[in-house]
C-alpha cells in the first residue's frame, strides 16, 4: 500500500516537470507576437508544444484527482499505483530528452529515414502507453469512489 498523499506529490512533481516552460520564452519573443506570413495574423505552433501542453493538462487533472483521493482514502494499492506510474513516466522522459540524439547512436547517417521512422514509432508507442495509464487511473479512481 502507498499513501495517497505520496502518490499526489509524485504526480504533482511529474506535472511540473512536463510543463512546457518554453511557452514563456516564446511569448516574450517578438517573432511569436508577429505573424509568420506578412499580412496574416497567425502563428504556427509546433506540434511538440501542443502535445506537451496537452499532457500537462491531463497530468494536472490526474494530480487533482490524486489530491481528491487523498481526502477520501488514506492508502491505495501499490501495484496499481506502480502500473499507473510506469505507464506515465516514459512520456515524461520523451518530452525532456532528445530521442533523435539517442537513436542516432544506433543508426548510420545513410539510414536517416529509418532513424525518423524509429523515432516516430517510439513516440507513438510512448503516447499510447501514457493514455493507457491515464485510462487505468480513471478506472481505478471510479472503482475506489464506488466503494
């Protein structure tokens, strides 16, 4: 058994880690305020910023529900918490690490297309694991609430 307050603190720290801090840097940059194409008043956001922001919002909600759970239950099953944690942590690591550099060790410069495919496949797998972990938590939370 693990205390729900500890689970809340762990996921709150993960939420802070995944927060895309470079949004603040972009907001103070003059190119961010101006349009990219003259005459258009739009800015194109890279997909990485949007996906990190989306993961941040989801982890923020999960942290909130862990906090709410700490008010109801004192402890939760360690095995279920670890499953949720280990399904979530790869997405946090992928956000903060440059996986292109990691995979470059295994691929030669001639197989650049294979490198890109490998990075895309790993990113898709990690994101699927992340969302499976969050669905697992929702199921766990509803089971505990219905008790």
